[in-house]
């Protein structure tokens, strides 16, 4: 061991003086390093590439040594940790950032030094002092705080000024002299959610999380998608509440939204998952009616539940009459297209233009198309034009360009005016609204929009909504006006989805065969102790609404498939979740009840498109509707149940908590069946993605 005396002797020994050769070598190395930084030319204007990382580090360190900012070894030791942060700040100030990707890079000025050396030294000293100061831990930011802070930052931002002659800037702003300004579009990602109250309904605002302190947080683009907030249907006791009433739903927006989230590497927010829309996204070969006078046919089956041995599934399948193209009436369509500034992204207006080109090519020569755009003010781009002049219509679509704020109210009014101008008796009269959902000028209250749409609906002009893009999608608004416009809501995230909605499903999207379709199920307490409707939370109706023809409900298009699934608990199965009433059984035990052998009684009420009085279809559900084994159910029935299980899994519902993704994938794989367009194969890949993201639970 080394004792203290030895250490003291070593401490007293003087360090040898450096020789002249050593001094010369050290000075030469320092000057060469300095010359590398001085002689490196700045990046040419318009180029994103600059110095290599090692060259920037050499340049930075040589200037530190030259200016003698760090005079002693002790200070240099303290600088060792924060130097990386200082280097990063310096590099970003000196050189344009290059990511190697597709990000947009905007430069406003060539590198011209305009500040004095003293100013440069002061600035570097200031940065060095900040680097040496101990960093305080960042304050946690709530989602609400982030949204408020972002709004304040936008309001406080200085207005852009024109770039001086010889300089250039993207986004209309000029940079301070001697600076390089960069505008990089970050990728969108799902983050934390922020609850916000929308007029007339609950909604959620999905925001990007950040851990940066408030005074240092950059003004990053946030995900401002708005979705309706709802709770899953509860288990109900048949003895206490035997009747379930809801409107049908043939929308498919939720499935597309879920697909995009999973492909971007994130599990979807629970409230974006509407299970009935996921089930009804797929075409099924349910038995349909034989004649057009009966708009649809219903098939009811009772089968074992894959995820619960104590319950059964009551599967209600509806198939609309599939009218042949020759039998379909003339179409009068008005394209109401959002061309506001928020549509200036590849997955918005450009995708929208491609989608509507597909639709135009699907229409018949004697159909009519009009085009209205809205951004600040509404404008008519194309007066009613026969599809026989297809080139004129396609040219009008191709010349659309984004810009301005969104005056949705004015656009809708103008679209309805054109629809009335070329109204087709006994034909298809429909406004087709394409937007990212940003209504920020005019009538922005969802209730006001609903009243406007309801008023126009009575004239015979229906409205469908097609959502595009992410980060600004107002799903809540889309659902509200589509439901009140006797139309559908779809979310188009790819050109393939546009082809499905506007080409493959064009007849069901455009040609309504029944409107205000409602379903009411009465369960027999003698056979069923409990039940739960899977999905349709946003379509629930009061019991008395079923017989009230003034109450609006969903529509069915030509060839549409609609599926509803109940999970029921038979009496004596041992799967009850609700304790029985102490005095409740007396009402049904004395004398029994009529039709005691039935599980339930299914009633469907609808109106023909041009009629105001509803018609009724009824179906008793008995043991004749039972399927003894789940594997004996039809391919389409088993696949639809797999989709229902997947939707519940994504919503993290208790019913499927112990039913793993692997079991759902197994059911769907065995029931894939005929898949001419690859929709079911795609569904299998999405489940594998969700399984990986969810930890294979």
C-alpha cells in the first residue's frame, strides 16, 4: 500500500518543464485544428448538407481554445458533461440540420457573418455559462396545459415579414440577418389524451406529450383529432330492463382510423374504436330479400360465446336488397370540398382529388356532378354538369388548391342550393362533404350544424361525410352531421380505401333503399337473465323512440350488410354478473309468461326513401335459431364475431380481458373464407400488429 509520506513526496516533486519540441508540436496541432474550422466553407444556399460531426466538433473546440473561454483544467472538467449540449446548440446555429428523410427544410439566408467578434464572444460566453449552470428538472405538463400553452404561443408569435431581396423563406417568413431558419414537418404520432368539452357533446382532444419546461418547449405540431367520448354498454338484467333499442350504423370511419393508428405503431385511443363500425366495415354474404319491395332481410342465430363459456351470442344479421346497376336511378351529386389551409398535406387534398376522380369514373353519363369549395368564403367551382362531360369535371377537380380558413356553414348552404337546382325526382340527390373536419369560421357549434342538416334533409337531399388526414380530424362533427343528414361517414386514409368506399361500395354509399332503420329487442326473463349489446353506444335510442316516426335513425344502402351482436346469459348458466332482485321473480312466476320458450323478440322498423310512415318487421328468436357449436356457425358469422372480439380488446373491455389476441387471430384465420379484395387478410395483419404493440396479451 502507498502511505501518506509517499504521496506527500510525490506531491512536492515539480512537473518537468515542457521542451521546445513539445511546445512546437502542441502549437502546430492547435493551429491545424483551428485552420480546419476556418477554411471549411459554409453550405451552399439551398443545400441541407454541411460539416461532418467530427469537423463541427473540431471547429467548436478550436474556437473555444482560441477565445480562451475555459481557462483552467478545473473549469474544463466541469464543462465535460454539458459540452455535448453546448455543441448541439452551436451546430444548430451554424449549420442547417439534415435528417436524410423527406422533411421540408427552409432556409432564408446564405451564411453571412454580420455580428462583431465581441458580440460573438459575448454570445458564446453566455451559452457556456448556461451550460455550466445546473439544470432544473422539467415541470410535468398536463395535456390541458400543453394545449393552452400552444394556443398562447401561437397568439403571441410575431407576424411574418417579407424576406429581403436575395433571401428566401418558406411559410412566408424572413429570417434575421446571418441566421438560417429551418421548418421541419415532424411525423404525427398518438400521444396522451386531453379531455375537452365540445358544444352539445363530450369529446376528447388527442395531444402530443412533452416533458420540456414551458419556457423551452418548441412550438411543435400537435395531434388535435377530436373524437366523441362514450362508455361501453353495460350488462343489463332482463327482468329489470328487458328492452334494448338502437339505430343501425353502417359507417366505417372507425375501422380506417384504427388501421392507420396501428400502422403508425400505436394502439388506437379507446374512443376511436366503435365496435359496430369495425364489424360492418366488411361485406358479408347474409341472405338478402328476393324482391325490391322488401328492402332487407334479417337472420338471427344464437351460438356459444368464444370468450365466455357461460354466455351465448345472439347474432342479428341484416342484408339490404342489392339493386343492379341498370336498376339504379340517376344521381345528382354535389362535391363539397374543403380547400382550407389545413388540407395542404399529401393525405388530405391530393388524396381527396384522386378519390373523387375514381368516383367520377364510376358514374353513368347521365348523372350530374357539381363542385363547391369552401375556405374563408364558399365558391362554386363547377355548376351542375353531366358526367358525359367527364373531362370538364376532372379538370375542375385537378385545379383545386388549398388556402384560407374553413367556412363550412357557407359551403354547406351553397352545396344544398346547387343540389336543389339540379334535383332529380325519384333519384339520388346527395351532398358529399370531404374535409379534415376543421370548421373554424361560421357556424361551428355541432348542434347548429345538426339543425341545418336536419332542415335540408327534409327536402330529399341527403349528406355523406368523408374524412381525410390526421392531426386535425373532427370525427365528432363528421358523425353528427352524417347521422342527421341521412348519410354515412367514412374515413379515407389511402387510395385503396377510396376505391373501396367510392367504387366497390358505390351503390351502397350512394343508393339508399331504407331510411330511419331502428332495431328493438325484447328479452324474455324466463330464458335470459342478462344481456349486453356489443357496440352501438353512440346510436342508442329511448324505448319510446322506436315507434316515433319523427325520430331520425340510420340508413341502409343497396346491398349493405348490417350486423348487431348481443352477449346474453341464459338462466341457470352460472354466468350472472348482477344479483337477482329479492322480490322480482313474483311478477313472472305466478301464471308464467306468454311465449316462454323464446329467447327474445326482434323488431325492425324502417321507412322507404320517399315515404314518411314506417313499416315493421318482426322475428321471434327460439331454440330453432340455436347453433350448438361455435365452429358450426357460418364462416361470415365466425369472422364477424372475431372482429367484435378484436374491437372489444382494443377498448380494453372486461369481457375480453382474458381472451388473448392469439385466440382472436385463430378464429379469424379459420373464418377468413372468400376474400377477393384482401380485406380480411389485412385485418389479420392488423391484429398481429396490435398483439405486438399490446405485449401479446
